């Protein structure tokens, strides 16, 4: 009888911890997935930006934005994604480096994990260097 | 009961971690492939090199896709839906999307413990896109 009671108390103490661990692992997995996705989108946006003509800030930014938007729209766990690339025209010259920063929220509210986690803001940054031989628009 | 719950949590953690590694590598491999696909093709520098996306993607994927077949998808078309892709198979597809080029990796990777894939939906469905590269003078 006493042993049954002891087992019951041990279970009552241990089970909530194990359940919290279970959901914690799932949440960490979803969070890591969202971060990798955002990081990839920002990296591709920066890489895309430096493939446009040199000294074309608006066109370079458009390339980056198109790439970023098209990549994050495939990912339902990322919401309110925004991209900002440098505003210095000198960064868009041949041989110069462009830096882009992305931000978003991990939308736990769209998943069963919403009972534990709220939406979590994340950010990522990436740089890319334009070829020193990249030509201007003809 | 506590032992069973502990084993379940441990198992969930290990399998979730393995899936996270596989999916992260799929994202990285797709990003590597789409950069090749968005570049100019060897025969015409103004056209994307869609066929070039598969090999770098395959080479990156195979390191973590345990006994999983990695096949090229239909040329210049989106991948088939997941239910048309067999178990332990991933399909890699590169296709044009307006002024952008998209690459999708979709399918059901194998797991070190074979019967896990019948219990848990550890599918992979990753798509990345990149603006076409222009090589005009």
C-alpha cells in the first residue's frame, strides 16, 4: 500500500517535467527550423542582390526583396517577415559588399504548441560581395 | 509508467533532433542548388541553368539522408505532391517562377530506425527561390 502511494507521488512529480521536456524539444525543433529558413532567405537575398548591375541600388534591392519574399512565402511557420538591405549607394558598386538583415516571427500560434509558446521574434543577417568585374547597365 | 514516459521523451528528442538535422541540410542544399539554377546555362548565359541544380543538391543531401534515394524531378516543373513520392525517396526539382528560379526538395527521408517513418510524419518539403542572374554586358 505504502509502495503504491510512493509510486503515485513519484509519477505525479515526474510526469509534468517529462511532458514539459517533450514540448520543449518540439518547440526547440520548430524554432531551429524557422531560424534556418529565415537565415537561408536572407543569405539568398544578399547573394541575389549582388548579381544585378553595379551602381544600381534600387534594382539590387528589388532582386533581394523578390528573392526574400518568394522564399519565405513557402514557410508557414515564419510570419511578418521583413528585409532591409544597406542604404549606402557605395555598397552597390562593383567589388563592394552589401549587407541585408531579415526579421520575422516564429508563428507558434499556428501550431498546437500555442498552448505553451507565444510568437517569438527572430532575426538574421547576411553579406555578399559584388564581383569587381560586374558591369553597369548598358 | 515513469520509465515508459522517460523512454518516450528520449525517443521523441532523438528523432526530432535527427529530423531537424535532415531538414536543415535540405534547406542548405536547396540554397546551394538554386544559386546554380539561377545562373546562366553553359549554352546560353541569359537562360537559367535548371539542370545544374541537382548535382550540388544531391551531394549535400546524401550525407544525412540515411539510405534515401535522391532523384531529379520532372525537368523545369514543380515536384509532384508528397503522396506521389515513395517512401525513402526525395525528389529535387528546379523550375522557373516568373523572373525567379525555384528549387524544391520534397519527399520522405529514411530514418535509422525503419518503422519510425510509419508512425511519425517526418516529411521534407522545402522550397527556396532566387532571382535569375543576368549576364548581359
